C-alpha cells in the first residue's frame, strides 16, 4: 500500500495509509538508501512510501516516492552527512509580531530566503494585533504592504481570540511548517488549530562523543478539521528554519525583488555592493527596493563571508 510518513522515531515509522485506514508502524531495512542523498535517515516525515506487509505481519517500507522538496540539516558543520527534517512541505509559515516580542525584519527576510532556497512557498502570519499601539499598527501596516508587494501571502490575527475556522482554509489539505521567534504565539496557534494541547513529542537526541550524528524525531500533527487532511509540522529542528548555507552569488536569488532588478546589472555575478552599473543600489535609493530588504541581503551575504573557511 501507499502511505504518508507522519512520525519517525529511532527505527520505526508511523505511516498513514492513503486509503484513510488506521496508521501502521513500519520499518526500514538497514541497507536502504536513496540515490544521491547521503543522509543519516533515509525516510523522513512527509515522505510518500510503499509499504509491504510480510507473512509475520510486520510492515516494511520498500520504496520512497521522489520528493518535491525537503528540508535538511547538516549533522555537523564539517560532515557531508545530512539529516532530513521533513519532505514534501506545501508551505512554510512564519509567525511574526511587530511587538511583544518584536520580530526583526532580518529574521523575516532570512526565513523567506531560506524558503526560496528550499522552494517552499512562504506565508507570513502577523499575530497579537490586539496588543498594538497606534504606532505599532503603523509598523504592521508598513510591513504587511511590503511583503504583500513581494507576493507573499499575509494574514493578520490574534491567536488568543481566533476562531480556528478563519484560518482553516490556509492549512487545509496541506503540510505546513510553523516557525517563529520564541513568544510569538506558535503554541497558541497550534493548539487552536489542532483542537488540543499537543504534547511536545519531538525529541532531540545527540550522539556527542562520536560527533557523527544528531537525530531529530519528527511528527506531523493532523488538523482538527472535520474533513480536511492538513498537517502541521513543529519540531525543534524546524524552529531553526532560516539558516541555510548559501554561496555568496546565490544569496540575491532568494530575494525576489533584488533578483529581478539585479538582472539589469552590468555584471552577471554582481553582488550589488557598489560594482559599476549595478541596478540594485539605485533602486534602493529610489525606494523601489526597501532599505530593510537590502540590509537583510547584506547581512546574509556577510554570513557567507564568515563561513567561507569552514
Ligand atoms: N494578547 C495576546 N497574547 C497572545 C497572542 N498569541 C499568543 N499570546 C500569548 O503570548 C505568549 C507566548 O505564546 P506561545 O504560544 O507560548 O509562544 P511560542 O511561539 O509557542 O513560544 P515558544 O514556545 O517559546 O517558541 C502566551 O502567553 C500567549 O498566551 C495574541 O494574539 N494576543
Ligand atoms: Mg511554544
Ligand atoms: Zn548589482
């Protein structure tokens, strides 16, 4: 049968059969490898797999369908081994608050750039609007119109007063990854959407002595929607979504407007740092590119410099 992997533990997987029957526990043969990926875990949450039942009743994963996308974490900085946190993500959702606590635009832009790099559609949810002063509301409006102008879907909510049906269409029939700074209201929103207080079953276990691998057990939580089949992924590893290694030349590809305008620069490899006939800097000066976006771009570029000897 075909199914969706909704939970991984050390050596077993929970698979939700595509026909809607009860989830089953399945195992993976030790020598199972996916072409071209050196990963510490061959199967990840979000994978569509084939499961075959043996005569003794045990279920084995025999095949994995090609992934649309996946989010990885390098096991260690130096290692080429990677750990797949989740596969086939439909959208990455960032919860943002302009105050209490303030989410920096650098953090937002880093998240958006990472989502672009992984080819995962990104969505911004602005939360805690019940708390804002007039000035904070102005900031909210400015941020919202900036990101809307870049074609990112935005929502404005108050998670503590939310009727879950309001946001259900955004989550329904999709696998969503939830991210955001501490205190922005992720758990509040999650509990509302799932209709229950979820226990944090995502466990983190590291084998520090060998320095070889870190394992994250991931789980997708089903939505509390009567007929929808949406899932929300929330694991400790995914909280760090927003830090991916990029080559310097690549960074501007993940800032939509900088990429678009940068195509008019004289040099194809222009980093928009003051090169001759750069189209980006004049666009920043004219206000066509928001200064905060250019600033975030520079900050991400700076990170690449720092990491170049790693
Ligand atoms: N007034 C107000 N308070 C909110 C809102 N959403 C969340 N809160 C409160 O903000 C606090 C933090 O919310 P959490 O849901 O725990 O935040 P979190 O993102 O899960 O934080 P971490 O688990 O630390 O990452 C709690 O006291 C919530 O009740 C909102 O829309 N309005
Ligand atoms: Mg929380
Ligand atoms: Zn340029």
